[in-house]
C-alpha cells in the first residue's frame, strides 16, 4: 500500500469530490423524470413495500420492470423520505457518482501515489457517459459503484490475503447482479486471475470459492424469494414471456444480449455493426472512447514494467478488455450508455499507467507517455472536429507539444518538465471535460440518453393504431407529457379502482402515472410484448371494476413475443366507446 501522504493530497481530494458533486448536481431537476419508466417504479416503491421488493412499475403490482430492483430500492426510499419529485429520484444517482469517484481514488491509492489516484478519479468524474449516467436514473450508476467496491475489496485481499475481503468482494458482485443481472459477472474471470497471480496458493483457491458462495448468497436470495412466492401473490416478472425471473436472467437480460435472440424485443437488436470498431465509432465514441486508446497503451506498459503492481493491471485491464470485447461483439440490444461500465477501468488504468510510465521513464516509460498523450490529443481532435473545431485544433497543438516534451523529459529542466505535465493533462482531459460540461448542461429524458452536444432525449418508436396525441401519450422510449384535463380525469375517484387506467407499454403508462400520482397498469410491460395481463385476465379486471380507463389504441408491433396487448386493445376498441381528452383516446371501461 502507498502510505506516504503529502500535505496537498487531502485538500486536492476534497476539491475534486466537491467539483464532482457540483457537476453531477448542477441543474439536475431540469431533466424532469429522466427515465420515467424507472421513476414510476420508484414512485410505486415509495407507496407499496411489495412494489419496492419486487420492482413493480405501479403500486398495485401489475408487472415489474425488466431488471432486478436494487437500483430502485434507493430511489424508492428517497421518495418515501422526501416525497416524489425529480430531485428525490435523481439525487441518489448523483451521490452514487461522487461515491464512485471517491472509491476509485481509494482503490488506486492502495498501491499507487496520490497523483495517480487523483488522476484516475478525475478521469472517471469527467468521462462524458459517467456524467450522463450519474445524473440519470437507469440502473448503471449503482452497477458502477458496486463493481468499483468489488475491485476495492479485491485489492485489499491481494494485500493481506484475508478472507473477509474476498467475502465482501463477492457480496458486491452479488448485489451488482441484483442491479443489472449477468453484466455484473463480466469482471469475474480477471478478478479471479488477479487474485491468484499475486500469490498462487491453495488457500487463495479456497478463498475464491468462499467469495463465489458470498456472491451467490448476496445475489441469489432475491431470486429465491421471487421463485418461492406464488405468482398470484406477486407482480408479473416484466421482460419474460413465462413470468419467470430465471428466463429474464438467462434470456432477455442474459445470453439473448449476446446472440440477439431476445424474445419480445422491438426494433433492431444491435446499436451498430459488431466488431472492434464499435466502441470507436458513431455515438459510442463520444461517450467513452476519448481515453480508451491511451488506457490500452498504458495497460500494455504497466503489464511490462509494473511487476509490483501487476495484479492491479490484470484486474483493471481485464475488466476493460473483457467488457469491451463483449460490448463490441454482442449481437443483441446494446445502447451507448452501457459503456459507462468501462469508465472505471479506463480511469484506473490512466492513473496507474501514468504513474508507472513516469517512474520507469528510462525503461520506455517516456515512449508510453508520448504515445498516450500525443495519441489522445490527436484522437480527441478528430472526435471534436465536427462539433468544436477550434477546441480540437487547440488540443492537437497543446497535446502534441506536451507529448514531445515528455518524450525528452529526462534531458529538460524541471520547469519545462512541469509545464509539459500540465500541458499533457490539458491535452488529454480538455475534450472529455468539454463534452461532460455540455452533457451536464443539457436536460435528458427517455429510455436512451446520450452524452454530448445536442443529445437531450431518446426519441423512440411510437405506438401503432389510434393512439391520439403522441406527445401526451408517449412512445416506446419516452413517457410524454399528459395534459391537465386528462390528469384530473385519472385522479377523480381514483380510490375506487385498483388501477385508474391501463395503457400499452410501460413508458406510456409511466407518464400518466407520474402526472396523476395514481397506479396505471402497463399492459404488456416495457415494450408491450409481455403476456401480462392476458386478454382473459384483463377482461376479468374490467368485469370486477378494477380498471377505470383504457388509454390509447392498438399495441406495438414486435419481432417476437406475445400479442396479448394488441388483442386487449382491439377488444377494448370493439367493446367501448372512445372519447378524446387532451388529444388522447380514452375508453371508460365502467360505462
């Protein structure tokens, strides 16, 4: 462990964390409900403990979100404590971001100088996709924090070999599974390798098995609860076709993401063409690729020259390479914001690799720094050239100049060397910082947020059929904004019904639910392709007076999955008389 502490270290850390908090909290409420799908689930969990436990999209527990509920637990508790608002939903995410930056600093600081830890923490704080997701309410913010915590405990275990650290490491990955299922397990192979290469003994093998058991307990207890509770006593498991958490884990949120064979998906499966270039092109490049080439260069040099720290480079480097390759080649649904899972590894490698390269300047470290700083400057200039041309040219000039000076640092006066270091930091961090500031200044909403200039909302696929006003009704990926008249209509005599309304698709339902503060049944789940409820079940809800209104018309067209939502919409249209309120087609199911 690097134990020496300089007088400037703590003030620098406090300043970094304070600046990070300001960046993540600045005008946070401008994003409104952000991802209304999860905001509605947080609202439901704030009203019903059953909805809180299972992650239901409404307080009447019709259906769950298509992810496990760990990230919702924090938001729902905040809603219970402070009431439902944009801030009560989004502030927990920002705090998770600040905690992630601090924990990455603490992890790197165990083995490296303060400068390396601070640099890594700053890189994480200023990664555009990290700024985006720590100001948003998708599950990825909690996933990142838990995986960094697992890396911290693994680092402690490598240091002293105590079993308790491995138990905590496994527990963090288990809770990460309860955040985003199998994605949490991508770090497992190289985490295990990093632990074993530090000291390959039978005791460490046994500790790995103990960590695996802790992971299974931490992540499996909730799965067991879902499996043991009768289906009639819990909400339908959203995202599955058989009301099964195991199907959701292994299918839609599991191997289906790799193969593209995801039952019930709507639209294309991939973000863009699979291959090594995916992370470096299109929208993904602006999210995560700024320092990715430099991280790979410094990873290679760290493995070569950092013999004392090799396990750390294996841990973080394996995290980056394995997760990056999966994201590059997966054929199922992938979105640009998923790349936030790469941000901690890139940040740590930049900090650690720079420290080792500086220490080993006479053994090739100066060349590594030249490639990292110069390459980053040119790559950043290329990425910025279409949106911030003047800044791109400035970064190229400053960064290349700094890279040349760093190459000959051993032969230059100290003042020149210090200037080169400062210029190198500017050349490397100016571009992602500019993108991050723009991202923080832009409100984001919908299911598919993206960092960078002019990327505020997701857009999305609208519903087919007589849906009325799409702005009010919403779409597959955006909740819409219900008007005052229809909101008042849903609130009237709401206490007499289990659900004040039903709408096809979770985002459409979420918009009305958040506006009216009443439960709205999401027919068919997120994309309208789950068989929940069936037509027979829906008809029984109507006969027993549990649903007041049906909003919109026909359901969405899916590549696969159930067509129950379409059948329900057609039955409603054939059975009840429509009216129009605030541009939305409304059917009174009690008439």
